[in-house]
C-alpha cells in the first residue's frame, strides 16, 4: 500500500528513508497496520489459563 504521493522527507520514518524506492509514508504505514488488525481472523483454538490449547 503505497500512496505514490510526493511527500516531504519528514513524513517518512527513519527506517523507511533508507529504502527510497519502496518507502512508505507514516500515514500509509498506519493505514496498513489498521487493516491488518481487522483483516485477521480470530483463532479457532483457545488456550486455558496455563497456555495449553483446548
């Protein structure tokens, strides 16, 4: 998810600045993280209080 907009340097995280051709602005990163949270399906297995699958 890259918006392809021309953004000022400060709109990018330091880690993204190193990969100029594939850099994602902070807004795109935030949108991607939000999508990942809602796109994931709930686990069908549940753990008991000791962490064992039931």
